[in-house]
C-alpha cells in the first residue's frame, strides 16, 4: 500500500485527488496548509508527497520543498501549480521537485506520474561498497582494505580486484579478465594476467588468513573464502 501526503489548501481539489488514490488502495493524508504539511512531510515516511505550489501561510510550496531537501529528505515530490510558465517550472525543479504538473489536470495523468515516481524511487541505489570475509573495497573512493589495513593498490590492480569481487565465488576466465580489465578483445599471449594476479595476491593475501585469491588450473581464477565449493576446485 502506497502512502501519499497531499499538501493542498483547496479542499475540493485535495478531496478529489485523495478519493481517487484511495480507490486505488493507497493510504492518503491531507494537510491544508504549509505548517501542517511540513510537519507531516518531515516527521513521517511517504512514497510521494503531492505539494501545492501556492499555499496561504508562511510556508509556500517551494519553501517546504527546499526545507525537505536541506534536511536530506529525498522523498519524491510532485508539485501541483496553476503557474504554468516555463520559468516557474524551472524554479520548482531547481528547488528539488521530481515532477511538476500544472492545473487543471486529469486524474489519469496525475496517477500515471505518481506511479512513475514510485517506480523510480524503488530503483536500487548503485553499489558503493563490496565485502568478502574481512576484505572490503569502496567503488567510490577506489580504495580497499583487509581486516582494516589499507591496501596500496595501483589503478589496474584495483580494477582487477573489483572485477573479481563482483564475481566472488565464481570462476573468472582469462578471457573475461582481458576484456573487463585490459579492454582486450583477443589474447595477446603474454603473462600479464599472471603477473598482476601475483602482485594482487601479495597485497590481498600475504599476512592474512584465509587466502582469498585462488587459481583454477587451466581455467582462470576465483576470489572466494570457500575454495572447496568452486565447481572445478581450486
């Protein structure tokens, strides 16, 4: 069940929207002014906030929106407004709204836009950090540590380790590594992979238990803390 907060001083319009959303099975709460609206918006969790652009008291729609964003609240906000000029739409978007719908509007369009905002909010956030046993890599800072000890990795070594981590507990072939880490679409018949794996082992496994980087003879490599469970053994 989706939860919507409608901040709208026009009682007839608010009731019209609320009735339609409730027919769809949603939970809807109404706030008739900015003071009530900002208190409910900040204090509770909502799937989408439907926010009137022009409110009668000290908090207008844009002020509520800016307050939410300044507090780190990233709840999707759809602004409703009779102000249809392009510069007003731009002001709303710059203030942090996710969509802007001008009055008058059809309920069908409003409903479709709300569904789109809910879907967008449900997209998983990008992975920033990956862990295996006591090994951790941060994809944002491009850093790694094991048991809390920073690992001094060169850029290529970090790419190699990140790729192995993305395929943890799987066998990664030489071809996969050449394409993903070296951007080769052919095998140059060199020992470049073996050299980098050896260097990476010296940084990731030396002085730590258990060993995490394993060679799968005749196939490739695997990053795992359970080598006995690999399909071909390691």
